[in-house]
């Protein structure tokens, strides 16, 4: 494959993670190694920046800032939920790419980001615009196919397991045989995050907290729930429950705090599964229950990030640039777990076109037969992903994060009517 | 004052903090320095253990465990909300103390713990039982009088400010002019904790997140709230709100998620102030709003603990033992801030009898005139309390906390019917 000279563009799409900027840093630092990459541009606010020509000069950022990205949560380029759908939007993107001589496009994101990267790649081929498109996986939801796991997931479950372990110390102290505490975690359609809470248990300590985990994969039944809670409270002096926000009943309706309150059981959007369980416990068991909702902290707790995850996010960014330099296009970087013990991981490539087809579900075989805990196979899978800590720099008692200077790249085209 | 020889008892009461075990470690390590203290007992589960003779031998614990207490959240001896009220319960406590030759009693807790310590002290005098009672302050609510601040508060607000700063990175990335995010913090009757979130702002950066702070001290008005949010969204691309769970309306009723839903506006117990604000935003401004509820993490996030706070908690425990050895009784250790800059702090003593009378309110003068931020005086007060980090040991990717062996002390009395 002949050398392709031109500019590189990187964008971040979808919900941030605490390590998505590490992938950005990996891309920038690797791009600097290759002379055929002339300018390194960042597209602002996901695909919006590609339609609006909102580019910033990443090579103009200081080394300190690029290094600081490695421990800074959020998406430093901005992100967004706007989706490229219309054909004319895709044509516009190519027009913008041509105007700025973009020859390398790196899209960091989840399945939607990979899908749009795939369409850009195909359209470039159709138009004969020489472009190399590589996707970099990013999602705390861990649901991309073809990759063993997704950058962002390890740090999210490390935060969840850390917080559950800390809360367990509090709840254990309060426990007199009737103390119930609920931790609600994200995951609208899968239990990957809720399952990760099980890492808070000591190895081979099945009775350690969290005592009960309710996953979207297991249809919720109030009767079974009451039995579960009673069983734990016969054995322990407190009961620590983790619930995924996407919990559903046997008919697939979301369990929501307004279920049965405003408009009867059965909701189409998730909301307040933790409070719903708390209300059930108060009304039916007569016990107090307080819900902690980890919310946005799950995807931004850089102080609880996994070094393994952070390093892999960086590595994935570097690998994307190297693959493009080698002539690859229309591919997403994947993480491939080695067969060895201890854990090892290297990067691979998979077709972008496959990313829109299907999501990786939490393996049902990894759920313990009791339906409220994970078995050893899950532990074996997830445990390596949370290893190692990040030394986030502190100043004045708080973590110090960086922001990009965002030196704007001059626009070259007419204003485009987005939306 | 003549030397008093006998045993020491320490108990922990009320909700745990992430540094309440540091006070316990301070008491144990200091007690070992004094030969007149023969045995070092821990009372289990707050005052319950004093009624039931549930004592453990703290001197039998390993040095490693006592050291590990310094970074272990929760209350290692167990705690509880049971209150000593009946005269016969107090008589029982003295009987138990006499049977075990307890001559030094250290009660770590909030205002209720100090009040019961005071009554035990008075009753001992009346009965001629030579006993020295010293209280050690503990509460994330920061509401004890006579002390500049309370051990536990600094770590709680460091956790809150850290998490708000992390979430802000996420929310900033998502912001396109219409992104609203809410963080609900504890504090049923005061805004000490919500106010602490303001430390997440950079110094002299009033426009930094959190953009709006709603305190129980400032009567909530939906009209003002809408104005506040609109003002922020004109200036910023996102709006990060912090709300104390004890938010009230102009009539003093708690703002609750079920306000106006189940039984009309006006509730006697707090619950879901964050979700209530989120619903208001969705219904009245047509914007999505997601609420993170920090919950129990605020009093257990040892990985976000303040070294200053942790050291002061330890110091307060040591000072309690020293005061008792010197012959003091019926006193609580206080923290006295030096007049110097940089910050310094030493311990003092205040009468236990004063602790039940009044709580220390958040100074209204420290709230900015906009009603939704704190001024420089609050910053000056709170900022030193979050300085420094704790090196919590990690193993297998998660913080390692200790548990006491809890070697039981033999009972000497008939079973007592508690309750």
C-alpha cells in the first residue's frame, strides 16, 4: 500500500467514559510519529463538528495537555447524540473532508459511531476520495461485537465495585438485621454494569456484599424479590442490593418508580428502578430502604479508573493510527484477550460494517442459578479489566483535569444547515 | 488529679463517616501509651452494646488492623440509631460499667451520642462511680456547636466536590445548550454538604460548575428556579445543579418527588428533591434532566477522604484519651482553627451538656446574594478541610478495608431486656 499524505481528523461520539480521552491522547501521540500525517485535527461535538467544519488544531496543544487527557474524564472534543442519517449529511461530510484534505479519519465511539464511520468509508470509496477510516471502540455498556471488551467498561465497573465496597462498610455498621440499601447503576438494555458490581465480593466469598444483583437479563418478579431479601436478612444483618436501571418484568416492561403509580405497571422508558425496589421493600416488608444512584459518576470517575482499561484505551488509539498508516480502512480496532494467565491483551481489527449488526449480550451462562449473583466465569472475564490504579494529579484538594485550548481551524466552505 | 486505674470503653454511634474509624484508631493507639488504662474495650453497635455487655477486646487486635482502621470507612464496632432514653437504661449502663471496671468512656458520635454521654457522666457522679467521659465529635452534617468543624465533614465534601468536578467533565462534553444534570446530596436539615459542592469551582471562577446550588436554608421557588436555569443556559452549554435532599418551600415543607403527585404539595419527610427538580425541568422547560444521587457514598468514600480530615479525626481520638487521663470528664473534644494562614488546627474541650442545645447552622452570610452559590467566606472556611489525599491500599483492583476480629469479652451480668 502506497503512503498516503494528508491530514488526520479525530472525533468523539456518544456518552463519554472516564478513559475516552486516553484514546484521543493515543491517536494524537501516534499521529505525531508519522510524517505522512500533516495536520492533526479534532472535530468538535461528535459528528456536528464534521458538518459544521468545527475543527481544532490538536498539534497546537501542549504536550502537558495531551498527557493530561490520559486522566481527564469527559470527551475533551465534546460529543453529542446527533446522528448522521440523511444521505446529504454524509455527502457534506465528504465535502468537508475534501476541503480540509482529511485522509485519515478516526472515530471514537460506540456502535452508532462505528456505523456512521462505515458509511463515510463506503461513500469515500464510491466517490474515489482516498480516505482511511478506523473506528476506536468506546462504551461503558460493553456491548460492541468482535471485541473481547470495550474501553471504558473496566473503569466503570471498577468505580461501581469500589463504591459498593465502600458503601458496604457503612451499611454493615448500620446493620441490625433490618437494614436494606440499594445501589442503582446504568445499563438500559443490559446488565454488564450491574454484573460488574459482583467484583466487590472477595474471591470465593459468595456471601459478601453486594448480596443481590438484579439484571435486565433476568425478568423481575416481586415475589422472588421478597424471598431473596428475606433470605439475605436471615443470614446477614443488612442487605445490599445492586440494580440495573434497565430492569424489566416478565413482559419486558421497564420497572420504573412510577410503575403502578401514575399509569399502571408497564413503562417504555427506564427510570428509578432503585426507588421502585425501595418502595416495594418499605410497603411490603415494612423496612426502610435508601437508594444511591451512581448516575454520571459511572462514566466520569477518573479517580476510580482502571489502569488496565486506561492503557488499553490509549493502545486502541495508537493502533487505529498504525492500522490506517498501513493502509487499512473500514475497520474498528478490537481488543483480543490472550490465552495466557496472567491476563494479556492485544489489538486486532474487525469490519466496521459488522458493528451495527447486533450487540454483545451479557452471557446468560455467567449468571448464577440463583439469578441474583454472577458465577466464577464472569469473575474470570471481568476481574482483569479493573486491575491497576491511575495517579490522578491533585491540586488544592481536588483532582486537576485539563481542557483543550481548541485553536480553531479556518473554515473553507459555506455554512451548512444542520438538522 | 490522682491517677485512675481501670478499663477503657469506646463506642461509635449514629451514621458512619469515612473517617470515624480513624478516631477509633486514635483512641486505641493513645490508650496503649497509658499504664493506668488496663483493658481497651470496644462496645458493639453503639449504645446497644453497652446495655447488652457486647464488648470486644481491642487490645487483642493486630497492629495492622488498627492501622487499617485509618482508611476503612463505616464504623468498625458497628453503630445504630437506638437511643438511650429511659432512666433504667442509664442505670443499666452504669451497672455494666461497674461490672467491667470501666473508668474511661469515649463516645464517638454526633449530638445524640454526646447527649447520652453527658447523662452517663452525670449519673456516674450521682452514684459516686469514678468515671471519666469524653465525647469525640463525628458527623458529615457538621452541625455540632463549640467546634469549628466536625470530623467527617471534610471528607464528605471532598467526595462531593471531586464527583461534581468529574461529572462536570462529562456534562460539558454533552452540552449543546440544553443539557441539565442534577446531583442530589445529603443534608436533611442543613446545606453544609450542598454548600461544599461549591469547592469544585476553581478559585475565583464563579461560572465554573456547579452552576446552581439549592440549599435547605433558601426557600425554594419554582419561578426563581426556572430563571436560574435559563440564565445559566444562556451563558453555558450545560447546567450542573447540586441540591440538598432537605430542600424546602417557603412554608417549610420538604420538596419531594411525590410533591403534587400522590398527595399534593407539602411533605413532612424528604425524598427525591433531585428527581423533583428533574421533573420540573422536563415538564416546564421541555429539557431532559438526569439525577445522580450520591447517597451513602458521601459518608463512606474512603478513596476520596481528606487527609486533613482523617488526621484531625485521629487527633480528636488521641486528645480524648489524654483529656481523660488528665482528669477531665463530661467534655467533648473540639477542633479549634488557628488564626494563622496557612490553616492550622488544634483540639480543645467543651461541655458535653451544651451539645444537645442547638445545632450549628450554615452561616447565611456565606450564601451569595444570588441564593445559588457560596461566597468567598465559605470558601475560606471549607477549603482547608479537604486538603490532602489518603493512600488507601489496593489489592486485586479494589481498595482493601479491614474488619475487627471482635474477640468477645466475657459477660458478667444477667441478660437485660433492651427496648
